[in-house]
């Protein structure tokens, strides 16, 4: 009998579903306005780490960045590096404007303009170009505006790429750029913060859905992540997560949940669903870094 119980327990542990997360990167070719040669190095480091861990990912481009510093060819080659590495590209608007601060017609034009290079590269690679990521995670100031824009996206063949895990990497990157000599200390803080955010969102998911859903993680192509991507991926594995595609993440029924959150403040979709349901999560416990939007310490 004990042998049977042991076998059944072992089989269950082998077949039990691990937690899962899809990686998404915003602001390609790079979140920082630097020379194409430096941007290429940052992207190479990130892509190399993804390959080391066999991680699928998608990068959302702001194509206005391709035309800065008169290095268009070099910056486009960075996007090509993604598709040549079997990584996907998506639309993050042309100039990273906020939907909440724009006329809907202007915002839609910015979306269309933001697809011209990335869509062609995806087609050349034989990959479907279909995902849109809202800048600042702003999805409209009203239900009417949101629904009208969703109708536009559907007509253009886009699917919204939500976010459930945001680890504030951009704030730590700003801190690093201002304090390069504190690199090691900042990296330690960033990794600890990432771990705390993963743990918080897992518990939030369990409170909302009774389980840990398939997550979508927001990151940026920046200097900090080029330094620590191997460490980030190892940390994620150590937390019990397997890496999946955005397609696979969106198979989770949670992403069909109603979202009635309409304000000019970008938040996790977990917060949106919880807000719509009536709030069961104490969001005051959501870990926040001791860094302001400009990369300065708060205290």
C-alpha cells in the first residue's frame, strides 16, 4: 500500500503544473536614447540570456526610435536580431504616446504608423504580427473610448497584450544611470524587489481566482536588464515558474475577465480584475521601490 501511495505521489508531482509566465519587453529598440552600437550590445546580452534559458519572448517597438541620431539602418538591424532569433515583435505605438492624453483618432494613427517596420520584419520571418501593448498601460478614460479603440484594434488585426507582473525595472534602470558606481548594490535591490513582486502577484492571483494564473511579465530593453537577465531568469526558475509564449499565457480563462478600470494610471490587469470584482486584495501591500520616477531615492 505504501508503495502504491509513493508511486501515486511521485506521478502527481511529476505531472503537477508548474507556475507559468510569458516575458514581454517594451520600448524596442532600447528604452534609452543612445547610439545604435550601444543599443545593439544591450539587445545582444538580453537575447543571449533568453537563448541560454530557452525562453520565448516578444518585444514591443516604438518605431519613432528608429529614426533618431541618423542611425536608422543600425536600429532596424536590432529589430531584425529579434526576429532572426525566433523572437516576436509587437506594436507599442510609434511615439509612445498615452491614450489618456490623446484624441482617439490621433492615437489610432500613431498605432498604424508604429507598425510599418516591425510588421514587415515579422512577415519576412514568417511570424504573425498581431499584438499591441498600451504605452503606460493606459487603456482609455471611459468605457466608450475603450470599446471604440478595441473595435479599431480588432479591425486592424491586433490583440491587446495585458500585463499581470510589473517589477518596476525602469525605475531601477533610472537609478543605475544616475549612480553607475552603485551597480552591484542596485542589482541586488532589483533582484530582491523582483522576487517580492512575484510573490505578491501570486498571492493576489490566488485571492482573486483561487489559483496562480498564467502570468505576463512587463520588462524593458534597458542597460540594467542587459546586466542581470541571466540572474532574473534563474530567479524566476527558482520561484517555480516555467516560461511560455504570450499566446500560451492568453489561453488562461482569466484574460476573459471583465475589466472596468478606466483611469489615466497604468496598473496590472490583476488590479483591474480585482477592481471590477469589488476588491479582495490589499493593494497597499504591493511592494514599491524606494525610487521616484526620475531615478532618485525617496529617502
